[in-house]
C-alpha cells in the first residue's frame, strides 16, 4: 500500500463521530456521554511518523483552521481505533476436536488433564518453523483488521521453553512488519501460561526457568515486550509462584498483567491488584469483594465474553464492575482452545446482550479503557481528542446503534484509515 506523504493538514468531513473522550469509569446511558457527533469535521496534522488531532467541530464552524486537503468520509461512522487488548493470536495447530469434546460434556480442565488444552498447542507451536508460525497467524490478524481492530496485544505462551518463546516473539515482530500501517502490535511475555509437560512433576523448577532465563531473554529481544502475564489458577500457577514471576518481571522493567478468577478464585485478583497490575483478565469467578477491589484501583478489568460463550460458562460480572466504578475493557481472547475468534464487534454484542453493558459502555471498553489496559501503547489513548495521537476505525455505518444491532454481522471496517498513515484509496 502506498501512503500520502503530503499534504500535512487533512480535513476529514461528513463523518458521524464518537470520540470516546468521556469518563473512563461508571455507567454510560447515552452516546452523547461518549462524545457523539452526528455530523463532525476534524483536522488532523502530520507530526513526525504519526498524525495528531488538531481540531474537532461542527460543519460550517467559522473557527475551523486552514487545511491542505479534504477527505469526504461519506457519512460513515468514525471512532477511535479499536483495541483488542487480550489475544493469544500467534500459534500453530488446531484444536477443533477439543471443541467437539467439550460440546459432548468434557470440561476444559479434564481435557487439559488428559494432555490436551494449552500443551496440545505447545507441541504444534514448538514443531513449527518461524515462517510457518507467521503464515499460520497472519490470516487471523487480517481478519482482526477487517473487524476494525487497529491495536492488537499478542501474548507468547505456546512455547513454554526458551527457544519457542523467542520464536513466538520473533513471529510477532515479523507480523508487525507485515501489517505496518494497518495494526500496532503489543507483545506480552507469557511463559507462565501453563506448566510444560517436562516440568509437570516439578513446577517450581519451571518457575525458576521462567524467572532466570526465559523472561530475561524475552526482555532483551529486539522485538520490544511491554508486559508480563501469568495464569494464576489452580493447576497452573499459585499466588506464591506468581509472586516470584512478578518480581522477576519488575526487575526487567516489565509491567504486570494476570489471568485470574477464570476457573476458580484462588487469590490471584487480590495479589495482582496489590502488585499494581495494569490489568487482570477473565474474572468469571470474581465476587463482590473482588469487584469492589477493582473499583478502588487503577487496574483495568478485562472481560472476555466470547471465551465464556465458547466454554458455556457465565460471563464476568461486567455490569457490577461498571456500576461499581471499575475500569472495564473487552477483548476477543483469540486463542485455539477457548475462543477461536477474531471478531471484536461480536465481543461487544455478547457483552451487551449477556453482560448487560450499554452499547456506549461496550464501545468504551474496546477504545479508551482498552488503551488503558495496554498503558496507552505508543501514545494511543483510545479516544479522539485535540492534541492527542490520531488513530481511528471507520465503519460502514451511520450511527453507533448499528454496532450492536446487526448480531454476528456488525458493520465492517472500511479500509480507509490506517495506523501509520492514510491510504491513497481515500475518497
């Protein structure tokens, strides 16, 4: 794709706009509370390698600054670039047979105990070459772009050994190059995703390997790693083991994330919040005390409604979290075992229909609060605001109500705006 190098000041007009510049916590009862403009104009200015929002106003506003070129958005819906803040999108292999087993009544835990689950994908990912791993993952990212994602977090964790964790990180780097101008990829180190088979009888030795070798190697890789994630769950990593990993990550300058309360509440939520985790993920078993703890913290609660749907489990207490004042984000959890999907708009729809979020709350959860769940990566705030970096998703819709109304077939993203620049195919 070719990109415009000049002009440097663009007028985007004839747009329906949601800025997501409203409050980050608490209920949202209307689109106006999320920055809704039925008709809006924006001027964006080139600032180094990025664009920034210089002005937002109504059509005909005499205060509109000068510009070099106008782009007519055709009355379509412009929002901040959507952020999928929790995925495991780089992996090899297939686990469709396990899905059929679960439909027949076998639990996720039972499949994992029998040698399936994460370790099945680990074997396939270990056996794949770098080029094969990139080729297997690229179509998933292309689908995410088509659904409107502009930022995607990707965790390692299907290697569980030094060689494959590094290979996974290299694949994320190759994909970042392949999707430059379309996606910003954020890498999270997650060698503490499961205990590998060779350490099943000695998990503490694997924790030592993670702390002493794998995390330092990932942190020193040419592909930057922003976070360390750990699966704090019965049968995976205890709170004590997670603390050792958290200490090692902090020493390397990696900020903490944690999978908690997915299968059982074993204290991971309290530990992660006390450690200042940027986000905690899943939360299916989070109780009222956990909700209150999150509401009183800066930690973002990341709900993964498609995982609950895929596993036939209850959703995280999304409504209670929002009402209590927690920061709530949503993501696909794209992974081969419990959420084989790239459809971020569908996550919004399930959060609205089953999690009882309002549509504005759901859109906030994949824009502003999703950006907070990734610590505003590369200056992306998840909102459209004057003076901030401009990154947007343009959707084939004229009103945000359409995002949750067309179930399982929401409006697709229009390939007009890209993360790094504007394409020459702009109208």
